[in-house]
């Protein structure tokens, strides 16, 4: 039996006394959408930060395809096939949409300073290839028509799609999406839902953090629920929907009162 | 033992000045997150104002210092009002470059007015007090006492007055301060004014012990940065403690090792901090 | 990347002017002023690589300029090494030192980085001044010979020296241009725009900063070495913080992150300062506020203004 794409064991991330992530076990299998949900401050973003290397966990380990990657720098983890977006949609400001996405391909290129100065064939081929891939990713995300605009001037929904294109251009195995549908309307959300489904169909596993339950229920193969850093439930959308501990967590335990 | 005590007193006097300079720097950093490279020039200007008052106007030492404090408070405040306020929302690099512009403006102006010559500043406190076999000039005693008085005053200002509390609140959380209705611009202006006043006290106190010249602030500002980084950018106790510690380390090293070595201590510390803990020794990590 | 034809023509014209300049202007003083501006501009390009494209303010640039100058000067004046060996040696030396300093300095970013590099700059001057046996202390180093001739090419005339410096300037601009318009330059800019996002897309931000810093130091070293050789002299002031400040003024007036900015700014300000020799005393007093005004009102400098103009005209 082969190891799952992402396996997280006994993962803990403590900030001083605060256990933002507390002893979490989780698998993300290939070709599926795994959602991580939970109330505000549950530790979802922190979980992503640990998996993508931005935080070194206090306890536990992270493995990709059975290889331990705990504590590796973010750029190393990215190069191992993990792409991510950020909760507050991050793009490179002061740059055009296409330029934004081109840089996402840099990790697959080898051109260095000498290539640049001597304008070698390698540099030219790689630059052309990056541009081509970037345009493909933009097309995939449905925003190719915006390629020449500065990112500051495009609407919120488009920004979210560009951010996904930027993540996809690297051809990752695993895509971590942190609240991709925050701050956009119903219609835009269903458009984005379709895009994410398309991503999975192209063979990329997705780990999704989202508060919009309709989207989560529509998309997910499995759902993991975090509360105060701890995993409190795990299962299919149907199982989670009826789980009293989950309802409790979302209501802040007030049903006991 | 006498030598040690002697150097200890000298170190405390020097440390008083270091601490005052570092305090102004750290207050401004705390509130505006601007490393004010021009702060050393404020200290220089403070020394010159006292020098002019003493030599050209025949003012008494205390009056000279008071005038210097007022002038520099105004100068510090106008820096914020004319320059840094207009850079709000831009990157820190913008503010840093502006601060460098101000630094060279003030040094250039001092150079035009007074020339590059080193000036001796007279003091009425030129007597010597002997205590336990240690000779202490009255000026050094004045430096130490005045610095402590200033620091206590600053402490009371920060902890007991509304203005001071707004400064502290803003240093901790700028957005939060804005939300609870603090006029952040006024606080920024006041912080700069206070920082100018502190620089004036430091410059006026040290002037009779050292010489006054246009670039006199360049080395001390670097040391103040080292102190502030060691003590944690924005931390008041850190600046005071760091100032005294660095000055003592320097005087002791100058006495028992060599002068050249003492000059390297500050830089050595800076490198050490960066290698061990780039965010500052007493600051919480991110 | 190919240049649009209009820019190609403009560039060729500029280059032609630069080539004809010493033949048309029969004024050795003016030629030497332009030589000084050219060598300084080389270091300003270095400053721009770090500040404009990578987004970090390095205040050790003057120090690196001094190190380049002293390295070349000491090799040539004291050890009688040929210019053609001393120059690359000086550049390598400065770059290597930049690498080592970068290892510590680049553990920080932003204001801490600026403070640390400022301290490095001051330290470099102190070392130059104290290490009298080697550097000549505060008196500086005199008697640096002009470049030795290669075959029939002699470099003892001012005009020949002008062309040599022009060659290195054009080389610098070419190198910076090709870096900026390559994947490497894109990487610098990505790190400037958002280091966090750059890391998330697989860019080694630490290595990128280090590379930019080394290139920046190498260009300062090249400028400094040429400066020392063409003046025949170098003193501690040339490695000082004031030198860094001047470079910053040139860069900000010309415009950061623009290809022409460093050269235009340096030529313009050094040129003006020559015209206003009578007011040399007031130089710093005036440049300080000018820098502040530029930063507040024209943060992109002349290059930024030039970009705005055509848009206005089109309307
Ligand atoms: N770098 C940090 N230092 C200290 N505490 C942190 C840090 N990052 C996150 N936390 C804390 O960890 C807890 C979990 O935060 P996290 O952002 O992971 O929650 P979340 O589940 O993503 O919430 P939301 O749904 O609001 O995005 C919070 O209490 C937060 O304040
Ligand atoms: Mg979150």
C-alpha cells in the first residue's frame, strides 16, 4: 500500500501557551478534495502554515508521499509539489496579471545570472515556456482576458482566480486553498466551486479551508473539523452534517447551557 | 579599585547620555516604526543651541539647556509635521530615505553656520569632587543627575498623563489606538517633539565633556541603534538599561583592554544579535 | 526581449552622443567631470539592483565603493599590479566581502537591514582610517597609476580613459538590463513585492537577496576601482556614509527601478553641482531637502515623471 499524498501525524503548533494546532492527524489522498473546517480561530490557517513550511511545528510530522518534510523551508515544500493560496488573497502588487503568474513557474526553471547576461538559449526557452504555461493557467482559471492588467485594478473574484492560476502554474500535486470564496457573492462562489472541481478533475488533490458550508458540502470527499486546534470530527459530508459535536463547536457549546 | 570606580562613574555618565539618545530613538520607533536616522543630528543640534546660548548670549547653563530643549522639541515636531506625516502609508524605505535627507540637511546646515571646527563648550560646573578617592567633575555629576531626572520625568509622562498613555497605546497597537479615538497624528507629533527634547538634553549635557562639531551625532546614533535593537525596538526600559550597559562595557574595555577594542564593542554586539536573534534580544519572536 | 524600435533609435543616438562627447567638447575639466559621473553611476546601478528591484535599502554601498577603490589602489600603487588584473581583483574582492556581510545582514529585512548596513558602512570607514600602514589612513592613497596599455591601446590620455570608463558603464547598463529583463530579475521583483508569496511559489528568498546584494556590491566595487584609478587617488571619504547618501540622491532623483534613472540622476546632479561650484558649501544643505521633496512628491523620480508625460500627450 502506498503512502497517501499528504500525511500529518500528531501535528502541534503552539504559540507560547496557545495551542493553535493540537495533536492533529490527517491524510489527504490523491485526487480528492479534503476540507478542513472549524469556527474562527480553530487553527485552520495555522495548519496550512505548518504544512506549507511557513511555521515549524512544535510537535508531530508532515510527510509527502511518505517522505518526511517537517520543518523544511516553504520554497522547498513548494518545489515538492505543494501550492497554496492565502486567506487574504495575496498577489504580487505593482505587477500585471500575466507577470504575476509567470513567477509561479520559476521553481521549474534553471536560468541563472550568467544565462541572463549571456542571454543563452536556455534562458530564452525557459522564459517562453513560463509565459506559455502562465497563459494556459490563466485560461484554465478563466481569466486570460485580464492578462495585461495590473493586479490592483481587477475585481476581487478575478484576483482569487489569478491566485489559483498562480498556484496551479507550478503543476503541484497538492493545492491548499485558504478560504477561496471569502468576500465574493453567491454566483461568483458557484463559479469558483466549478473551477475547484475542474482542478481536482485534472488530477490535483485539494485541501480546502472554507466557511461557506454549501461549497464545502458540494465539493468535499472528506471533511475534517478542527476546534481550538483539535480535530473533533472527520467523515463524509453526510456524516459531518449530522454530527452533534460539530454543531456544538460551531454554536460555541451554547446548546449545553 | 580606585581606577575601577573612576571608570565606573565615567561609564555611568556616558551611559546617561547614550540612554537619553536611545530613548528618543526608541519612542519614535515605537510609535511610527521609523528608524529615525536624523536623530543623531537632533542631538548635534541640541549641543549647538546650548553652545550658542552660552557663548553668544551669555546665558546660564540651565537656561541654555532649557532653550535647547524647546528649540529641539519644535524641530523634532516639525520633522514629523513636514515630512514623516506625508509618508504615511508608504513603505518604510521611503521614511528611511527621508530621514537620511534630514540628517544630511541638518549636518550640512551646521557645517555652513559653524564650519567643521571642533567647538569647546564652557561650563560653570568645572569643579572636581573627590569621593572615596575618585575624582568626579561636577559636569559628570550634573550629567548623571539630570539624566535620571529626565528619565523619571519621562516615566511619569508616559505612565501618568493622558498624552503619555496615548503614546504607549499607539506604540502597542496603532490601529487599536485609532479605534479608541486617539488622535494618532497629534501623538506622533508629540512623540517627535519629546524625542527632540530628549536629544537636546543629551546633546547639551555631553557638550562640555566632548567637543561639538557637525558630525558629532553619527557615531552615537549608531550606538543608539545598537542599544535599541538589543533592548527591543520601542522598549523604554530596554533603551535605558542598554545605554548604561553599553557605556560601561565600552569604558571598561577602553581601560582594561584598549581604546580601539572599546569602539568595536557596539558593532560586535550588533553582529552577535543578528546572528543569534535578528529580532532583538529582549523582544518576543514573531 | 527585444527593444521597441523607437527606443532602439533613441538608445543609439544616446550612445553616439556619449561617444562623440570628448571629441566635441574640448574641455578636459568637463570630460573629467563626466568620467566621475560615469564611475559613480556604475555604483548607483548597484544600489538600484538592491533597492529598486529587490526592495532593500543598503547603506553600505559607499563602503563597498571604497573597498573597490582601495583594493584596486593598493594593488596598483603599492604592489604595482597591472590595472587589468587589479580591476577584476577589486571587483571579486568587493563581491566576496559583500557575500560575507550579506550572510549576517540578510538575516534581517527592512529597517534592521538598513541599520545594519549603515553600521557596516561606518565600520568600513573606521577600518580604512585606522589601517594606516596599508591604506594611508586619513591621508588616503596617492600615486595610483593610469591603466597600462594593451598593445597599441594606451590609456594615459583623458580621452582614452573616458572611453574605457564609458565601456564599463555600457557594460554595467547592459548587465543590469539583461538581469532585469530575465527570470532572475523577475525573481528579484517578486521578492520585493511579496517575500511571503514568493516563498510560497517556490522561490528561495534568502538566496535571491544574497545574489542581489552580491551583484550590488560588485558594481560598487567596479565603480570604486575605476574611480580610484582615474583620480589617481582615493581617500576614506569616498567610502563614507556621505558617499552612500549622494548615491541615494542620484538614484532617487533619476528614478528607482528604471534603466535610465541611475545614469540620468548621477549626470544631472553632478553636472548641476559643477555649475553651482560657487555654492559648493551649501551642497548638503540643499540636497537633503531635495531628497525629502523627491521622496514625498516624486517617489519614482524623473523616470516616473517621464512615464507620465506621454500619457498626458496622448489625450
Ligand atoms: N504567528 C502566530 N503567533 C501567535 N498566535 C498565532 C499565530 N498565528 C495564529 N495564531 C493564533 O492561533 C489561533 C488560530 O489561528 P488561525 O488563523 O489558524 O485560525 P483560523 O482557523 O484560520 O481562523 P479563521 O477562520 O478566522 O481564519 C488564533 O488564536 C491565532 O490568534
Ligand atoms: Mg484562517
